């Protein structure tokens, strides 16, 4: 392909091509054209933090001032070396599948995506490592061909060096005879166009990772400056919840920046029913039952499958492990209900996005005193749940957020005619409660389960040996 003096392709812009013609055309674009932000640093920071360690991420941040003295190609090579040197294939595969797509989707240029989606064949070139972009481009954008930087490896580890430069891939891609391209002017015209969630090419239901923000250099610096204070704040919040009475604990949490909203006026159980009430909720974080106990100002018991021993020790409420044996778990829950009030989460796992996973029907056959509860949270820095990380850190990361938000609403008790005692099947009861909770939150019900989540995020069914949780 011949290039003009400004190094722009001489082929016409795809904007000039009618929609009908685009279906028969091949479109080529740089990966950066798909994103509203031109900087690649945040995505390398995500890989360094989520796939490597906090020390690797800190070293990457320290190297950023050096970039002002390097050309773009050297900047990329330095970021690749710091980010990938010594990392396992498995770690990067998990990050590229479970972490990066969320941030790519949130930064997707809506206008450019619409243009790309309207074309028949799609080819993308990029200087980014193939392992960071190919999965997203093919699964979400339906790109046919990806030309990218290839990384050198030793055994099952990356060396941090390049085996094939993405700059060469870009040059070769531009030599091919494509009918239309995306020009810089096309991208500038849509630089402020945000991709609406409902327009995502594929619903974002599951994702993993600790960081809840795009780690730009400034945001990353703020995070590292916050960490010492965040750790102290976490211990203060733990102390308040564990040792103080509920009303005082709520007051101290509010002083520390936690935003709590409780709506408990609907269908609170009568005095005769207070023992043995089953609270059923959607699951956002492992702190959900603790906050509900504070809101109700009474002790609760909760059941769990995969809570770490460390989190159990910190928990100010009683926890009971289930076995995934339906008959045995049913006996355990009935026994707990006979001893007092119980809160369960039939999704079996947490879900971060505005969806409610399919409810297990076990709870529906055990009692008629079912009270649905909605949980919603707002996270500004760290997610307090993980599928791939160290689960014993969940509570600590959750308590380190500067201004976390938690909302709880108790809904009307499930009517007698909507329970098993009223002639409903256990599956009908479970679906009814799921829909009530989803409608109250404005979330969408799904048929996806805990198993689906872990297959997508970890490549297994989520059954982890106890020793691996620490």
C-alpha cells in the first residue's frame, strides 16, 4: 500500500462507503482505533497486577516517567518486558479471558465499532501482544484475522522479549490490498462516544480481577498512595463490625466512608416467626450476610461453599459449610433454621454485574417462611471477590475501598400460595424469588450458574482444594 507524506493510507475512509457496500468489503484497522483512549499503559498494568503481582505493577508504574524519553516502539518493548518477563502462559490466559474484556468493552469506541460491525471481513493489526487482544477481538468483535506482536517464551514462561514485532505486522498489513480503512479523522469524530452497555456485542456477565477501575498512570499512582491508609482503614472497619454493637458499628462504618442504605419496612417477620426465617438474596460480595445482620440488628447464620478459613475467622456471624451433597445440605439447613434465622444465596456464587444467576431450588423445599432480600453494591477501587486470586484476601480488599456503597432491601415475604405448601414446585418457587429480586433491583435474570461462571473464568468447575484458598 502506498502511503502519503503524513503516513496515512491512501485508501478511502470506510465512512465514505455505503452500508450496503460494506457488507461485501474487507475492513482493516489498528486496534487503537477501536478504543476511545490511545494509551496502552492501563492494559499492561492490568496484566502486571492481575497476572503478576502488586510489586510487578509498582515497578511498571515507576518505569512510566522513562517513557517521556523513549519513542513509541521502545515504550511498548519496555512495558512488554516488565509485564511479561517470567509470567506463566496460564496466568496470562486467565487475565486475557477474564479481566481484559471488561475494560476493552468499557473503552470501546461506539462509532468505530458500528462501522466495523457493518463490514463483511474484518482484519485488525496491533503492536499489542497477541495474547492480550486476540481472544477479545475474535470472541466479542468477530474479527477474522489478527496481526499482532508475538512474544518469545522459554518453556511455559514468557521471557519478556519479542519473537515477532507488531510494528512489522502493521507494516505487512498495510501492504495488503484492503478496500477501505479507518482513518484518524474517523476516530476523532467519535472520541467521546461511549459504548452503551445494552449495545455491547456480547453481554458482560462474568469477569474477574481485583481492580475496579481503569489503571491509568495517575489512577495507579493514587491506588499505591492509598494502600497504606486503606490497610489501616480495613482494620478499623473490621474492629467496628466484630466488636461493636450493630448501631454503633453502622455509625463507625459511616464515619469511615461506607455508604449504607437499608429499606427494612416491607414485610418484617412477626414476633412468632422470627425464629427460623429464611432470608434469600442475590449475592454480590462475601460481606452481604454481615451487612444484613447489622441492618436487622440481630445475629444470623449463613451457609457457604468456598469461604476461606481466614474469612471465617474474621466473620462476626456464624458460618456453616455445605458439602454440595443435596441431602446432607438439606439436613444442615433444616437444623440451622430450627436454631434461628438463616440467610442463603441460591446463586452459589457472587455476580458483579446487573444480573441474577439461576437460583438453586434447594431452599424452596425446606421452609415456607421465605423472605427475599436484595443486595446491591458500589465498588470504587477493589473488588472483594475473585475466582482466580487469593480468596483469603477478599474481605481485606473489600474493606480497603475508599467509599464503598451497600444497599439492602427486604421484600415482601413469599405468599403462602407461591410456596411448596401452596402447591408450587420447588423450581417454580426458586424462579419466583429470583424474579422478585431481579425486578426490585432492575437486574436481568439469567439461566447461567456458578458452574458456568467458573468454566468461563477459570476453565474448571470451581471445585478447588482447600489448601489452594490461602
